[in-house]
C-alpha cells in the first residue's frame, strides 16, 4: 500500500531542492570568484617578482659593466703613460725616418687591439693577431662574464673653443673658426632661420662662441683678415630675448655639451662643423679640453687640418679653401698619406708639414702630382706656432658590456685625462716644501728613494691637497661622465 504525499509536502520538497540548487550555484560562483582573484593576485605577484628579479640582475650587471668600463679607461691611461717609453725604444728608427727628433707615436689608435688581451677571449684573439704573440698560456688575463670597448681620442688634434686670455689666441681662434665655415657650399646653412627664429651668419656665430668664454662684456669682431684686436659695442641681449632666457657664461666651457647653448649652434650646424659622426668622436673638429697651443697635425681630422691651413693663408687663400672640389681633393690626399704610413706619424715637425704644403719634402710631390696647388702661408712662423706634434689631453671612451642570456647591459664612461707634467711611470712626485704645488719626480714606485705620502704629511712637507692635485704618471682626470 503506497504512502500518499500531500500536495503541501511535495511543494515543500520542490522548494528545498530549488533552494539547494541555488545554494550550490552560489557556492560555485563564490569558489570561481575566489579562484579568479587568487589567479590575478598570483599573476601580479609573479610579475612583480620577475620585474624585481630582472631589475636586481640589471643593477648587478650594470655595476659589473661600470667597473669593466673603468678598467678599460685605466688601462688606456696606462698605455698613454707608456708612450714616451715606447717612443724611446723605437727612437733610433724614428729619427732615421724623420731626420730629427722622433715625434709622438699615436699608440692610442691601437688601444682596442693592444689592450684586448685584458678584455675577453675575442679581444685576446685580436691582440694575438695584432702582435703575433701566443697568449694561450697566459694566466689571469681578461675579464670573466664581461668585456670592455675602448676608444681613445686626442683632444689636442682639434680646435680649442676655450680661447686663451691673450689677444693673439683670440685672433688665431677667429681665423680657425672662419676658415672652418669658409666654403661656399655652407652658404644655405647661414641663410635660413635657426630654431629660435633668428638669422645667424658666420661672423655672428664666431663672435658668440668667443664671447661665451671671454670675461669682458664687449662683442668680439670676427674679422679673420685683421691682425689687431678689434672690439664692437657691448654684447647684445640675444640670450635674454629667448623664450627661456639665460645669460652668457663669460667663463671657459666645462663640458663639450655646453657648446649647444651658444647662439647659432643648431643641430644642422653641429652635424656639419662640430660632431659630424657622434659614433666616431675622432672626427670631431672642436674641443673644450685642449692643452697644446697648437693643433696636432699628425692626428687632426682632415677637415680640421683644412681649417688650420686656410686660417694661415687668408691673405691669398688657395683654391682648396674656396672650391669644394679642391677641398675634397685635399681631404682625400691627407687620408691617403696617413694610410701610407700605416699608423706612424706622417710629419716629424710642423716645419715638415709646411714643407709638404709647399710641394716639397716626402709627401709634397705626391700632393702636387695629384693636382693640388702649393699653398703660400701668410706667415710660416705664425703657422708653425699654431701646429704641434705632441698631444697632452686625451678622451677615453670606454664601454663596459655584460651579457646574461638574451639580456645585455652596457655602461658608457667618458674620461678626459691631462698628461701635462706627468712624470714617467715608476716615479712619484714629491710635493714642493714651499707649498707651491710644483713637485719634482723622484724616487721609484717601491719607495726606495723619496718620501711616502704618509711620511711627507707627518713631516709637514706638503699637504694632502697638494698631493691630491700633483701630477700623476697616469695623468690627471679633468672630466668624467657616466651614462
């Protein structure tokens, strides 16, 4: 006998089943939502952890790369300091070649290959091919997990924008700047407005550059044909009328980038006359760190050399100063002449270079045979004063590289080193007892003669500041930048 269920009970059971289904659905949604939230949180946590780990690895690699770059720069300083020793070793051969005193050897042009053995395996192979030496048995050579790339640039091979205080130096800089911009092919560059909506011709830009550094408040007249100092009225208010005004510095440039603040130094002007190839700083025509009174004729860029020649032949300028085709011929011949010497300096002295311009000497007949007319200088004596074969200030561009999987960390450093007064390696400079800071190089690195830094301080000879600024065999750093 079946048990009958009342309609009320059936409705109650159905209601319970519907409620239970809703509860199960709500529970499912709650679980699904919780899983979604947890997934998002875990994904974000994983991303943050991965980013923090990548940042930590990047910071670690950047530190290693920075010290690899500094190692390359210090090795470059060591190579430059050793140049006098190298020159002395090959002096007899150089004296036979140049029939006189041996000129400075541009060892810095081979820095990447000479110092490659201290970098990595690839650098060691380049050194072995360059020197013919077997370095496979060497120990503790090179870096582990990093390497450096080094390029050394001679700053004394460029036109120095930091004019000296003498009027003669101003006149010479005016002539060099004017000659650099002389060619008629550059006329369109000075016939259009710059980024500030102003016109700046050759003389205006030349005056602006000199007025930026000289301490007076008078505009320098850039007339390269004048041999006497000429002044114009008070400096104009060009910088004060700009959208973002500023004043002239009236002091020497501290960095190369500061040249961008001078009137007329637009991007087009910069790429044409200042830094035509940023990846090749040796092609720069100007500097703010030069130490020599003249331009190094053995290492100057061909365009700088052309400006140097034209600045000393303004009374009767040769065709290569006014004809773009003749100028290109001169640039090509200079490049070929340097390739013939295979790294050796082509000129033993400024007199040899002047002789070449006249069509004489070893290279002069080659220039004449190529169709380049001999150059008549306004004053050979003044021209040779504007030339040198000895450089003292160098820029060391070092890049430290660390590779970790597909990631590569690169840190670039720029170090400018001044070797004026630097004693030979192995000697130390004792401070002057008078405190004038002009010490003498005595003793050896082992300290068998001369006083140690600590002893000199205790005895009252010199001061820590004096010893800090005295000349070092590795030169004195006058500028440093890290990117």
